[in-house]
C-alpha cells in the first residue's frame, strides 16, 4: 500500500534522506523512528507529495504520483505542526476540511459528528479552538484526517506535547483504525508508543535506515542484555565467587546490592540460589525498543 524506493532528498549541503526504502503492507502499522532531524518528516512530506524527491519513487496503493488529487484522497495526513484554525470552532474546522475532501450533505454531517465523538469534543464542539487545551487541539488535528475515511494514514508525531489522557485517546483512535484495516505509517521518537502500536519499525538516522524489523526481532538483535539489580539478605563476603557465578564483565557492587547485565537472567538467579547466595529482592529490566534505539543511534545528546 505504501512504498518508498531509494528516496533521496537534499537541502543545500544537508542530506535529509540518503536512499531510504521500505514498504508498508495493507493493514499494517509501520513505525518510522528516529531522533530529531533524522529525516522522518521529510519522508512524510515526500509520501504525500508536498516535496519532490531528488531521486527515488513513492508508490501509494499502486499509484506513483502522490500529487494527483485522486491519490491524495486515499490519504489521511496528520502533521506534526497543528493544522487547524484556532479562530474557528472544532465543528467549523471539521466542516471546512470535510468540504475540501469533497464531502457534502448528510455524509458530511455524519462524518463531522463521528469525528467529534472520536476526539471527545462533542460537548465543546462549538467553542473556539483557541480556548482548547493542547491535548484537545491535538485530538482535533488527528480527526481532521479521518473525515473522508482514507485507507492510508500518515501520522507525523501526533502525540507531541500532549497530556497522558489525550495521548491515550489518540492511541485508542489509532488502534481502532488498525482494527478497521487501515494502513498506517507512524513517526515518533517515543519508543513506548512504537512498542504499543507498531507491527514493524524502521530506525532512521542521518537520512538512512539502520535496521527494519518487528519490535521483538529488533530487540533480540540490538537490545543487548537484561539489566538486573539484586539485593542480598546481608553483605556478601565472597565477591569473586559471585562474579564467577554471574559470568558478567559489567558488574557493580554497592553494599548489599549488585547490578549486572546478563543474557540469561533466570539462569543467573538459579546459580546464585544453588550456591547458597540468597536474595532479599530482585529487579529485572529486559531489553526494550529504547535500548535498540540508543544502541543504533548512539547516546550522545543532540539539538
């Protein structure tokens, strides 16, 4: 349904995309993850025809020209920057965008009503958007893309700066769209979001895809070891024995606690118990998508 083939885009001397290729299958939710400036928004703009690639092709539902009206009508686009009119009410915004999509009459009325309900804005639909909270504006921004019931959705960081309740509402909306069989491309730098809703993800950095797979496969390949923190009933006397049993080179002792990494946390725990080393408490943090992200893109702070 969505295919990017060797997309390249440069802004002057800055390379935004350097040969990006991926394909999103029908009904799939595909995450495009990357730090700020990785090329996520540029990719979205190329997919919906707002930018022209220097080279490479975009294919949407078998069609290769995203600037055509009939192709764009198959898309629902949620931009990172709010694209709503704050001097209008939510209802007026939806009627305006609905007419742009070619809706009218009873269909437009029903679509507006449905979108207001999805966004949780029915009771405040006639208030000016300028009076809304940030989360309410984000929810309205989201449902404006759903008015014409598009089969393809492009969501560019739709939860930036929203409160937990609004974020959860947006997740519920996306998951409902998944159940309806929509094909979704979702960009974010919030790893927990991608783990929750994406079938597959691609890690994008400096305009290149570093790896692409299911979340579980990426964690297996790049997540690293599990992190364990064990607290002993009393301060251990034989630290060398514990090092040998755990078999980890990265191990830290802090009075009655030990922190280490291991690919086999349950085996390490069993070894300690069999050798008479009893624990008071244990915390295990398995590798997750954030570990994958940091291991692939680096831990250096970026602006």
